[in-house]
C-alpha cells in the first residue's frame, strides 16, 4: 500500500514550503560573504517592519525557549519587580525561568481556557512598583489568544513606566501585532507561524527596552546578551557568534512568502481558517477548550466528544496513519483531547486533508457520525458558501 502523506498539524513545527527547504540544502556561504551580509541585513529590516519595531530585531540561533530567557535576561535583574501572567503551560514555563533567575516575581494565573484580562493586570500592577510585565500572546496548551491590543493599550495608558514583554511564539506571523500598541519586547521562533524550520528565534526589542539594557551595565550572560549582538544586528558585517547562514536564507524565503501574501491577508486568512476548522470539529461533536472570544487563529485544542470511546494515544496514532499528525494535550487535559496547529502556509488541499484525516480517525475509533459531516463544513466555507 502507498503510505499516506503525513501532514504535521501540531502547533509547530508546521509544514514548510519547498522553496524554503531548498535554501537549507544550498551551498553554505561564509558569514563574511557580501551576498550573505546583504541578505541578512535586509531580512532584519523586514523583520523589524513586520512588527513595526522601533528598535532591533535580534535573530539568533536557538529555540523559542532561548528567546524567553533572552527577553527577560536583558531587561530585568534581582532589583526588578516582575509580574508574570500565565494562561497555561508556557506561561508557567516563563514563571519557572524568572524564578530560576532570582527575580522578585509575582504571578497572575488564568484558569485554563481563559486569559488574564487587562483589568486584572492593571489591578495587580497598581499594587506595587513593578518594572516589567510578561504575558503570552497565544498559549499553546489551551489555544487561548490574549486580547493583546487592549492589554497593550492599558499598559500604555495606566503603566507607562512598566516594560511590557510578550511571548509571541505561537502567534507572531499568524496574528496581528504592532509594537507601537505599547509592546516593548515581542518574540517568536521560526518553526511556528513564520513557517520555517526549527532552530532560530527573533526577539524584537523596542527603544525603551534597549535603553533599559544599557542602564543595566554588564549582565552575566554572553551568548544571549543584547550588548554582544547589537553591533551584529545593526551591521551584519560584524561578528559575535557565527550566524546560522542557511537557516537565515531559509527564513528570508519564508518572509518573502509572507510579504507576498500580505500581512493583512495572512492574519485574516488565519482567523477565517481557525473559525472554519472549529465549526467543522464542532459539527462532529468535539468541544473547544478555549472560551468563545479567546480562540486563537493559530491553533486549537479539541476535546473528545462525550459519546466517543476514548483511547487518546490510540486515536492520535490512527490520526497520524490517516495523514494528520496532531499533538497530545498538556496538564489536566492530557488524554481528554488533542492539540491541532493551523498556522503557517496551509493551502486548501492541506486544510481539507488535515480535517479529513482527523474525521476518518475519529470514525474508525468509534465516533458515530456521518462521514463527511466535518468536511462538509470545510467545503462550504472554502467554496465561499457562508
Ligand atoms: C512553542 C512555544 C514555546 C517554546 O518554543 P521552543 O521553540 O519549543 O523552545 C514558548 N512559548 C510558546 C507560547 C510556545 O508555543
């Protein structure tokens, strides 16, 4: 039997375009090659403009977790009072990173499926002399999108002295962001909605946060120290650590694809596809973990229907064999549903195939629904019959 192509429908890595992959296989250029230097410099300018960043985009090899650490290490030390908000697993990871750093930290936690609100954050920040606040734009364990624009507007109006840091790993490139809303540091990594391979992250840092870094003097870190990278990121002829030349060329191609689609269209498409997939999965009885009004455009957590005899691991194995690789749930939701990524450059074929494989797997695992019920929703939506 011909094996079924397996789509990577997890919240990163995501399916990557062939033109991007080709860059990885091209001859390795020296990081001192003028062609590479120009390409790198141009990419950094494009990255800054995508987020409307008035400072520097640090493009450094290392996964999203490195960016979490880099973002905080450069703007906070033991003297800072930091508020870390968590909407789930990755927010909790940030709490543990800040705890390890010995920061004077307070936490604000939302129930899974919900987000901390601007009112709650405002109230917390009003209680003490905070210097930094951290939130997660899209929480990957719950599929919750934080109301970032409202949150940033609140920060700008009520707490202008507090630096506002956003973990945008599961959002950046798929969800609207504009740092002029009032965001000081925003970061993501390349294997999520930027639709490239794993291995690098981008930490956009605005002028206010750069000023704070300068005031801090020397810090303990070296590889992730802004001060070491600023010369490189402002003049790519300079050297600190060897840049990941092929990954950078690949990301340049990913960004070209993003800009060719147009950011506004890209963000609209992500919302539209998320809505369609949610409707399709609801049509066959799956429930959505994230509360209405807080559902992310980039990924969803679907909870198994009550009437489905569930063996979670078996379901995901069948799903993979049918052609969609989906992820397990985290925390208390482990075993109760699955996580599906729908970010990046998913075309209509991938969307239909992705949902079709999930539907086939659910039916063969005992869910009693009419085959095609979920697909019909997708088809109607993609044919513009909504
Ligand atoms: C994936 C993810 C991370 C961690 O990124 P890695 O590349 O796996 O280190 C951090 N935060 C969020 C919100 C994520 O989705």
